[in-house]
C-alpha cells in the first residue's frame, strides 16, 4: 500500500514526463512531415491548376522530346539554344495539356481507344505523316505497317539481337507520337465544341460584307496633337488616379517580373595575346609555303579545323574559308586574316581542286582470311574473276554476302574530325572510280573489292589545309580583368556606388526592365542560372556578388532595382505612370481642340481654324485609315466615316491617336467587282468564329494559377 501511495504521489510528474515525451514525438513527426513537404516543393519545376511536375518528370519529358528530334533530324546532339527551345516547348505543352484536360473533364470529353484506332485507320491526320509508317507509293499513313512493326518489336523483345536497339528507338518514337496524337485529338474536340457555340446569321453577314466593300471618299480636316505643346497639358495626380481607375485592367500582371541594373564586362584578348597568336599563324603560313606536311602544320598550330587529306565540298568548310578559297590558286597560301563573326585568325592553303561526284552508288565484297596475306591473295582472285566477267552478286553470295547496292554522299564523311588511313583510301577509291569500274582496296587486316555502279552530281571539291584559331585571352589577361572587376565590385556595395564609379573603371551600367524567371539567361549571357536565382530571391536595392559567366569570358554584377509581383501594377510604377501620362495628354489635347472646333460646320471653317486639309479615298469600315498629316492609322475615323451619309459633314469632332478630325463625305460606293453571296459570307463568318474560338487558350492559361520554377533547375 505504501508503494502504491508513493507511485500515486509521483502521478503529476509522470503525467508531465509522458506528456512531454508525446509532444516531442508528435513534434518530431510534424518536423519530418514539414521537411518532406519542403523537399518535395524544392524539387517542383512548376504547377498548373494545382497539378505539380517534379524536376525528374520534367527532365524525362525533355529527354523524350530531345530523342525524337535527334531521330527525325539525324542529329547526335542539340546546341544549348536548341535545348532551351525544347524545354520551352515541353513546358508550354505541359501547361496547355493540363488546361485542356481539366476543361474537357468538366464537360465529359475524352479520347477513346476506338477513336484513336479510327484516326489511325483513316490515316489523314497530319501528325501521322511524321511517323516512319508512311506508304511511299501513296504518301499516306499505313496502319498495316504500324501493326507489323509492333508485332516484330514484340518478337525481338523475346529474342534479343542487334536490331532490338534500333526497333526500341522507333517504338519510343511511336509512343511519343501516339501520346501527342491523343492530346491533339482532345484539343481539337474541345475547340470544335467552342466553335459550334458561335453562329453566323444573314444580318451580320451582310453587315460584314458592307464593312469590307463599301468605300467612302472624303475631304479630311486634320488637327495633329503635335500642334499643342505637352507642357500646356501637364497631367495632375488626380488625372493620373482617375485614368488609372479607367485603365487598371491593362496593368494587370499575371507573373512576377523584376527590374535590374547590371555591369557586364567582356574579357577579350590583349594586344600581347593577339601578337603571340599572330606569330603562331605566320609560322604556320611559312611552314605551309615551304611544303611541310599539312597535317603536321595544322596539328602543331592547334587548328579548330582538322586536316584529313580528303577533298571536300564548300559546304564542309567554314563560310569565311569557303569564300577565301574561291579566289585562290592551287598551291597558294593565304596571309593570316581575321574573321570577326567567329573571332578567329586564319591561314589557308589550297592544295588541290578537282571535279568529283557528290553521290556514289557502289557494291562491295569484304574479304578476310586467317592472315592478312591470305585475305590479300583471296581478294586478288575475286578481283581477277570479276575482271574476267564473273557475276558480282553470285560471287558475293559464295562468301555469304548480298552485294547490295548502296549510296555514299559527301555529307557522310566530309565533316569528320579524324579519319584513318584505311578509311581515307576507301573513300578516295569510291570517289575516283568510274561507273562499273572495279578496284581491290587493301586494308591492314583484309581487303574490300569495290565496284562503283553510278555517279551523280559532279561538284568541285577542294583539298584544303586550314589553320583556324580563336583569338583567345591568356590566363594572365583574364586574371588582370578579374582582379580589376573584383576590386570594382568590392568597393561598391550599393547601386549608387556602382553607377558613380563605373566610368572610372571603364565600365558601363546597363538597365533591364521586367525580367521574367521564364527567361533562360540574364543580359543575353549563357551560364547565368545562379545570377537568375539570386535576382528572384533578393530584395530591391541589393547588389549581387560577382558572377563568372558566358563562355567563361564575362564578369557580371547585378543590382535589383524593382520587384513587380503578380497582380495589378501600382499607379506609382514608372512604366504605368508614363503610359497614363501619354493617355491623359491625348485626352487633354483633344479636349482643347474640340473646344476650339465647336461650331465648325464645313471644311472651309476647319481650314480657317488652322486645319491641314487633305483628300482621302477608298475608306472602309473594316480597315483603319492612315492619316499622313498625323502619321498614324485611325480606326475611329474609319468607323465615324461609315456612319455618315454621302454629302454630309461629320456631326462631331473625331478623337484619334494622332489628332482630332472633321470630314466631309464626298461619295460612297460599292467596291468594283464586289458581289454579295449570302451563303459564302456566312461560311466566312463561321470560319472567323472558329478562329476566334482558337484563342480560348490564352484566357484559360491566364486563369490556370501557373507557377514556373524552371529557372531554379535549368
């Protein structure tokens, strides 16, 4: 009993301990949950209508699209700019598909497997023509080819083999096209649904026809706004506030933007760097002139263009070299010359110039043996047999080969960075053999017996040794530039300091308004992702650290000068204020002119008030009229003229963008040759309605609550 009493006396303490332990456990779980949510958020590329996409999923879509482009264009890789375009297209596709799918779900629109099969069977969808399953005779998509491919692919998956890799690429391409096709069909169904909600009628059809074809000739009195000084109509704060309330919707911003000022210092080669490179180029010139082996000269000079010894077309040479070669004689060596657009010094030797086929059709028999000598002897016997009249295909079949004819084009080899001696001999043999001529080409480990069967497109080819070298800065030059820029940044921690001392260091402060995080770089420089992240994580007035960017040849410092969050931009915003001022000045100038022109009833009266009078012909309601005296197109004037009958004077002063107007309608008539066809006109209006429905995506996307965080990852 004493023990129980003692335990009871410890009750409050135990309750407190247990409570604290439970709280610690719950807090730990909450922390883990919050940490997991935070980590997940940090991995999100973006969000559309609440649908999130992670960096891994987005990268998978980019890789998928990239592989499709490589396959369809026969490319090994894409440039940085092309990759950025791919990322933009993938993001836009994700946004539009998410929006369309959400809208279609509201009204029950889907794409069934049966619908997809129907589209495949019909084979007329333009997207299907981008697949490998097009009948070459009919030029149309052939569903049977697709069915056969899928069946063959399934067999290969179980059997394996070298063909599987190629089939797998085509299968992935088809999966991509099928997905795109489904999305395209769904979007078309939704757009078709919208377009059916917009109808035409005979009344509006006739009005539309008249708007395009009823022409008016007028005598116009122009009072340009430029005749009144801006200082005479200075807007007040009350004017700005009132105009802002009137035009507020124009200043709505759907995504955040930021204003920056920055200093970009481009590091270039110094005079000492250029002099050192010029010496290298002159040495290369002398060596080529002396007859030194071209490949050795090009290699020692570290040329950007390797020498293969093969004659190539102009297409294989850099543009500046191709232009230079056109004016050179065989054996001539150029003096060093500079090419500005690629920042290089160049020396060229034209070794040979000849006419060769751009395309060669050939067949071959590959010969091997236990040793190289055995292969050579066997190839000699095959060659002699063919020279004696033996059938090429029959002889090839004897050696388990098909001797199938194939084409070699210049483009297949002339851009190669390196080429071995055997490959060079092989290509030269194909280029120099005449049609039906044979040759036994000896390789290190065997032979190939060649026969050229056709030659096409004789072109001029050049054997050219090219020494092309970028005019690069040295490590010492970059170090000096870095130290100078680093000192400038460290001594000026504010925007005021950066601007005040920029000229002293030889720098220039530049400005960029409304930078969006969807852009791929800052100040047009590549490799500025860290700078972009800083811009969208900082506060107005802050100055960034020094960034090394571009192609490791730019130094950058940034000052954040303004933040424009999503929503309505304030009336105090500089750009908003300037826009409002321009509108108010037009209003006030028109008001002054309208008061001045009160009571004017004729062109003569208007001229007496100082108007510029001109005749304007063939005005239609459907198109704004260009007023030469005001230097602008005026839609309001076209509308006002359409409402006034022939012979009448304008009932009121017309307010335009560039001035105030009065006019006398001289005549009205139908455009010559215009004939009203009610059915045709209604069809045109229906097409216009369909086009209008096609702009629905803009409105839907604006309301999709899009968050684009790609700049954090790419």
